[in-house]
């Protein structure tokens, strides 16, 4: 294991993260850092939604469950040992009556997961902020990181798709409906992080970026995960201003997302679905962008020269997060990009 006490090894790392890819990377990062490392995760909350009267925070929960040992490993989201009796009851009511209010069953909430959402909703309705609620929930799971929502304000990612039947030829929907209900089958015409402009970073977010030894953009969706976090006023500016090096890891290998359907969203913001396209989208801090370095997969080695010419330190290494140790090696490679003295091997 790399020695976190070594001067070249970062002791405090801040990660801007979405759900599955970000969570799995953080698990490897913690293994690479060892017991001396401290990680703060700034989680995307623009995926949050209300359903059945409950406040659901999919990305925060995925980070919490993954790092706390409660995730469904096969799916990468939701609780392990889950049951869906409550959802079956809702469907039975709908089947017998045709319709009950605005209930819908396209979002599969499990019974254990509902316990989390009931707790969150009750605390929010009692006057707690999302930051305060997240801290309370993490006391149970002990994820080994400080988990901060990007904002305590209401921010939602909306996807616009073409709809010839609509008066203006388009239809707007919450990201979760587009992703889960429609399976992103329709190309996204536009992505709107609604409410972001009026939001403020949650307590601790800007300080975590400013005081970190290293800031990381993990292999999360650059449009609706990391992109949503950066849309909160002050966060992108804090990333540009931090004294810490900022490194990103490509979420795309050989022109395809490692997981998810980012290829359906990247064109909507004018970004090519490639490691080079995403690296250039983030841009080099030396040229007004956000990153100092960008790690790409070995299959995308032809992107290294292009990204280097754009001002990014870049290397090509295997990026498949097949297990924790493989992911820890990816994290070490990311550190070595911004600090060549840092050890890559365990």
C-alpha cells in the first residue's frame, strides 16, 4: 500500500461525483490512500426528485450505500437484499382502479430504500437542510468520507427531447424520467440544470475544494453529474482557483461510456463522445478550463497527444474498474499524473 504519510502523497482529496462510476472510483481511491487519507465527496443532487411524496437523492444514496457496504453490487444502485413489496402494492392498487392520483411505478423503489427516503423526507419537512440530513444518514452507514450535497437548494436536471405532437415540437422532462422510464432512447435535444443559477453551494463545499491537496473529477457523467455540480455558482470558480492540482478520469473507453448512456447526452452540449472530446470539454486550467491532467484508457492512447497539446498532462492506462484493487491502481495513476513522485504500485 502506498504510504499516505509520504510528502508526495495527497492526504486530503475532494471528489466531485455522480452515482455509480463516481462511487466505485471513490472506493478504490480510499484503498489507495490508506488510513491516513481524508476524502470529501461533493455529490450531485440535480438528479433528486419527489415521488410518492418522498424526497429521493439517487446519487447521494449510491455513494452512501456503496461506501457503507449496503449497495446492490450487481446493479450498482439500490440496496442489497432488497424487496419490493410496497411497489407491488402500489401496482395492485393501480391495476384494480386504473389510476390513483398521480402515482406511477416506472421508478423502482425498494422497501429498504424507502426507509431511507422516509427518513430524509421527514427530516427535511421538520426543517433540516439536505446537508444536515445527509450527515444524519451517513452516521448509520459510516461511508469513510465526508459526503456533501452540492447545494441545499432545489436544482433539477431537465432533458428536452423532440416531440412532434407538442405545440413547440419538444417535450421537457425530469432527468430520471428520461433515464429510467424512457431508457434514454430518444436523443436529447437540450439539457437544462434548472434552478442552478439561483442556487448556492452547500456549507463546506467551497472550503473542501480550496483546502484539498487534490481535486478529482472521477469517471462520472460529465453532463448531468459533474456538469450539474459545476453549474452551481461558485463551484467551477473554486476549482479554477484552488491551489490543489485537479485531475479527471475519462468515463469513456473506445468511444462508448463505461456505464450508463452519456453518449445520448454529450451531443446535446456539443461534446464528442470520446476521451479527447470530454478532456477538451473540461479544458486545461492553464487555458481557462478546469483540469490540470486527464487520464484516459489504454484504448484511447491516440488522444494523449491531442490533450497534451491542449495543455493537459495526460496518460493512457487501463481504466476498467473491475475490482477495488484495479480501481485503486487507477487512482494512483491519477495522482502520479499531477505528482510524478507519487507511487503507482501498491
